[in-house]
């Protein structure tokens, strides 16, 4: 009986793994020590980019031409943007303009 349960658990794991493999890919940018890391990122159209704020104060990810704007990302919070349109997007933290990053969407 234990083997049957283990088999079901493994089957469920395999199914969820294949489902997540079909989901759009994602990338992470960590905000820490007043920096975006990585500062330069290349992604494909349709990829999710998630900013994770590990600093003790809020930050933004604000691109030019209103391409995207996270508004304030609180400490320990995240914000996600899906890159749809190919191009190069430079962005800054509106609160700390020396923090800069670039995303190239292919």
C-alpha cells in the first residue's frame, strides 16, 4: 500500500514538473545595497522579470517612455513585469536615480 501511495506522489510530482516547464520562463533581479543585480539583462519576449527588494527601504523600477513602472517596491516585496515588446529598456529607481539597469527584450 505504501508503494502505491509513493507511486501516486511521484506521478503527481512529474505532472507538476512538466506543467511548470510549459510556463513562461522567468528571471529575477535582486535589489540590494542600492543596486539592481544584474544591472544588464537580456530576455526573450514573453519572459517574466521579477524584482526582489532585499534592501531596508522601498525602491522602484521605472523605465523611460512609460514602458513600465513598478511604483514603490517595499522591503521584502516583489514586483513582476512581463516583457512583451522587443527593444532595449533602461530603468532607474525613482527614489535613488543613481540605481540604473538595462533590459534588452529579443
